[in-house]
C-alpha cells in the first residue's frame, strides 16, 4: 500500500488484551524452529487474501487470528469441524 | 462464504477471542503447545521494550568501536551487550547532519520486535504505511518533527528478512554522560525515525 | 548435490530495474517500485523465496536479497520534497533485471 493516499496518522497507543497477546504468542510459538507448523509467509498470504474491505473492518489481532486458523486448517493441523465444536464449547462466556 | 469481518449470525463481538481460546485448547490437547509455553511467550514479549534499543544506542554513542560493529552487524553487536535478539537480522542506520532515516513496513508491520517489543499501533496502520514512503516530511510533521533544510531523508521499507533501527545523533550538551543517563534520552519514536531527539539543556 | 542457493548476479553500485510484473499470490515487491530503476546498496544474503513459502513450499533455491536505493523523484513523478531523498527497499533477485 505504499504511496496510496491515506488520512492523517493517528497516534493513539493501544494496550493489548490478554487474548491478543496470546494470539501473538501462538504466532511466535507455531512459527518457531522447534515446531515450524506455519510460516509467517503463509500468515501474510492469508491476511492479504482478506480483501481490502474485511481488512479495514477487522482489528490487527483479529486478522492474525484469522490467518493462524486458515493456515492450520490448510496444513491439516486442525479440522474445521473440531474447531467449530471447540468454539461452541467455549462460547457464551466472554469473561476474561 | 463467511465474511471474516462479520462472523457468526448473532454475537460476533468476542468471536476472535473465542477462536483464540479454542485454538489454544485444541493445540494443547494435541500436544503442540502447553498453556505454560503460551504464558512464557507472552511474558517474553512483554519484557522486550524500546528500553533495550535505548541501551543499544547509548552504548554506540559512548563507544566508537561498538558503534562501528553495530553498523556492520546490528544483531551481533546487540548480543555483545546481553540484548539477545534470536535470528533477527538487524541493520542499524545512522542519522548524521546530512541524513535522516525513517523506517516503515509498507507491506505489513515488520519491526525489530525481538529487540524493541511490539510496534506502536500507528506503525501498523494504513496512514503511516501508505504515506511515509511518499511524503516523509509531511508525515514527520504530524509527529511534530521537522527535518532541517539540507538534510536528506532515507526511508527504509522493511519488505523482506532484514529489520531496522535508527541510530539517532547524540544530543548536544551530553558530554561526559554515562551510558545509563544517555539511554534515558532515547525514545521509541526516535528509533523508528519519526522523532529527532532534542539537545540536552 | 546441486546448490540450493542461486548465484548472486548483482553487486553494490549496479543499476537494476524492478520487473513490471503483477502475478497473483504473496509478493514482497511493493507495487510502487515495479518498473522503476534503482542502485544496489548491498547484498543481504540469500533467503528462501517467500512467494513459495507462503504456500508451504520450500522456496528453493534461496534467492539473493538486495537492498536497492531509489531516488524519490524516480518513484513519485510529482515528488515535492528534497530531490536528494531516497527510498531503500529489500528486493529478491528474481525481481531484478540489469539496466544496460
């Protein structure tokens, strides 16, 4: 996106929530040499595939979480079905 | 196909937080990671901060031989003073009276995280990433930074495997200062290049 | 055993043009420099091709990665700031061609 027109730089700082820090941690752990379950390049490709509209509407760690899940599914590490079931199991309780 | 930005039929708030919890739970069940691994990694990332970059810069200011080694191989030099940065390839770009350096990743948000920690929000957003390669002085002005006439700008777009840190000029009025005292002057934004450090009064 | 690293074709100071290609997929060559001419600032080493890594392929042979320096006035025809300003970008060898 270098060189495209854009608005002013907003300099707000953002303290990340626990779940966001854990997304970051998962990304580091899964891409580390000891596991190599995904590459940062695969994550980037999955983020780029979002398209400009979804990209702009999603938060930074929402995009990375989406990309981690897409990559793990593509790699066969997790299945969509087991993810859906596990999410339903953790759903309904958003308390930190 | 589901719209990733508008997931689920009803309560989509917290969707990705639930996804994170579920993925972590699955990966633990499969023996890929433990909860302790994730906790440790969160703590490790939280322990990395611009203060490490400040120490690195201050050492370069007081020790010309270290400065030369830092300019040749930033990661090796960081390692010398206990700033472990893993496999990071670090290029140190020095500000001079003729040259001001600014760092960006137009393609995503690449940043020397293993040295400095997580990048600021603005560094990851469209406005900075689109505009600083095209109108660097206008963007720097939004940070309250003026680059004097006659000083040219080098914008570094971190597109591949290298990571960058700016070595700001040592402020005037600091003769004889210890490295610790000097480190207190160095800000995160001066390491990215959107700030110039004021002289010590 | 064949080498898994492509030989480096360019040296610091060489003028190079970025290919004006627009393939799909994950590309680490920014749009704004494609088709433009710059000067090699340094060879950074050789790395597996991210375009292939993005699809979980090995990305070999490793491609030499260069930092290429572009004049801002070359990249932006209406550049209004200092004409001595530059933008320096890391580019993989397979995106670069010689400028005669």
